[in-house]
C-alpha cells in the first residue's frame, strides 16, 4: 500500500509542477497588458495542416496578412492529413486545415471539431514518364487510366502514408474496383515531394497535387498524363477544435482564422496566389 | 500518460501476434545492418590495426579524418550514397537506389569509420610490452601482431557493438537511399517515422520496443562473451 501511496505522491508532485508552470505561463501572457483597442499583443495560434499548403508557399503568402489583421501569430505544423486530424483530436492544436472530406466529417461528427467551412480546392493529376508505358496520356477518365496502369503492371508510386493524397488515391482504386497489389505498386510512406522524387527516379506513375507538381516540376522529368477529371478534385476545409472537448484551445483565435480564410479578402488572396510565380492559380477559393 | 500505456499494451499485443508486416520489417532491419556490420568489420579491423601498428607520414591526418567520420551525420551519408546511385549519378546504371543493397552501402559508410577508429584506439592502448614480450618469446612479426590483436579483442568487440548500435538505430540514411518502400526497403526506424506521422502511436511504440529488445540482446551477447573471455584472467578489483 505504501508503495502505491508513494507513486500517487510522485504523480501528484509532477502534476502540481505542471500546474504551476501552466499558471505561471498564463500569468506571463496576461501581465504585460497592452494598451486597449490595439492588437499589439501577439497571441499564438497553432495550426495543423497538410504539407501541400506549406510546400506550395500558400501559408507563407497568407499568414503575414492574417497576423496583420488579427494580431494572431500562427505556428504551422505541416504533416499529413491523418496526423493533422489526430493532433486536433488530441487537442494539440487550435485549428486544422486539411483535405479529406470523409475524415473531416468524422472529426466533426465525433465532436472533436466544430463549424467546418469550405475554403478552397485544388486538383490532382497523374504524372508519369514520357514514354508512357501504360498509354494513358490524355485519357479523360482517371478510372480508365488507373485500370490501364494495373493492366500493364506499369510501376506506380503511392504515398502510402494515410495522407489526404493517399486517401484520394486509394479512393480512386476502390472506385475503379481494383486492388493495387504486386511489385509494380510501390508504397513509400513519405511526403509528396519525396514521392515525386522517387517516382521520377523509378520512372513510375504517381498521383500528385497540382501545387506540389508546379513547385517541383523543374527538378524532375515526369510529365502530366491525366488531368481535369472530376474525380481528381481536392477540396480543403478549415475546422476549429471543439473547446468543449479541449477547454485549453484558443477557440476564439481558431474561429477568427476560419473566418478570415473564408472572408472576401482571404478568398481573393487564395485565388491570386501562385499566378505570378507559376503562371497559373494553384487553389480555387470556394467558401460559401 | 494514457496514450503511452495504451501504446505499450497494443504494442506488446502486436508483437505477440507476430504481425506479418512487423516481422518482415524486423528481419530486413537485421539483415541490412548485420550485412553492413560484416563488411565494415572486414574493412575497419585490418585498417584500424594497420593504422595503430605502423608509422608513416600522414598517419595522424588519416586517424583524425577517421575519428571525424565516426560522427558522420547519417543523413549526409545517405545523401552521398544517393548522389552516387541516382539514375543520373555515376553508378546509376546498376539501379541500386531504393534497394536493400543501397541501404547496406550507406550503413557501411557509417559503420566502417567507427570499427576502424575504435579498433585503432584499442590496439594503441596496449603497451609496447605486449609486442616486446611476444617477440622475446620468439614470436615472428606476424605472430606478435596476432598476439596484439588477441589482446585487443574486447576493444574490437566493443567497436563492433557500437557500430551495430549506430546503424540499426539510424533513420536518415536508410530513409533517403532505401525509400521506405513497403515490403521491400521498410525497416524498423523508418516504420517508426511513418507510423508516428500517421498517428498510429501504438504500432510505433511496438516497433520501438522491438528495436530496444534487439539492442538489449546484442549487449547481452557481448556481456556473455566478455565473461567467457576473462574467466581465467585477473580483472581489476578494489579490495
């Protein structure tokens, strides 16, 4: 019994240290109260998002403006959609910006997030080697293209990391009634940039989001094969983490972020992003 | 706290059930790292001994270089091997990138300096007396050298353990040159990265446990070896 009590004591001690630290932290944040009605105080907002929004430079383009407007400084944690949602569920972040509609709906249904909003969409394309062993170049129907790749056993590199892109790809295989298996189907479990690099090295096909493709295409040789199919659209949503599940999250900031992204100004900036750098728009704003 | 306990529980369960993928990943890890270790030993031990026992110009520069390479960042080793093996690189025609062979090459690059450097240190730590005694007793040059190597054997074993510990726990190089391809080049460390990124913490912990158990087993083996070797010899004791 005494052992158990000891253990309890240790746990209590550790907890109280954390508590003290937390209180001290809060006090610190509040004490230098800035002049009223001035957004001089920088409040920190934690955002978990997918690598695509970070890698394309979209966030670097939007966030300084958001900070200027609201006084919130955003710390970005760029991971796969799966992990971003996981972070939201654990209350490690205040808001998530991801692209996997089914997983997003589940996140909201289970009460981890509230008030999901459409923000924008981009699209995916299939890229592959110029000699096109599966003969899919220009094929308008992505399902047929996937069937041809499987038919020819042409090498295909899959993210295989449960990310939004990976879920999209798995969804297309499923819709085409194909179970991708065998030596030709290469699951690498890495990010989009790494997957692009490996597909290029292996002269394989892969599914890629347009933003990453445009940002990196000059480094590699793979070419666009299939694009424009409705099955290749990729909608993004922003979801504040539910403060009822995690009282410590900054719900106010998260809502401000969601509102800003879907505001006229945020939407206009999203639509303009990339035009000067890539000669085409990367994301299409679609907030309602 | 809950997530760690939960992870440990599920982790042990996964191992207990002998999940096919985890078994595959574990075996590949062992295969790659042990192969790399054998090659590193074949290069590193003779080279280390030669560096310790012979005097020549530039010896210290070479030793210093090797000591520096002992701390070579794995991801840099990976990058070098990647650039050699990429299809546009000098060895591109052999199509070794993203194969276990590429991972072995990268790990040899990491392990060989450790084996070489620590062997050299172990041999240099022996006094001149060992050689002199052997020579006095009528040993040929070759025999005396062998005697020295025998005396330094525990240091060499320690070198091998250190090298194995480093390569089996290394993630940067194998991720780059192996590519973490499922069923082909996915090893314990790259699995942990992937599972963590996917939020599958229990699987990640399970694989972490395997990694620790392997390290523990290696050290147990060394300890047993050490005991047997020194059974009839005097070890230092404070009385």
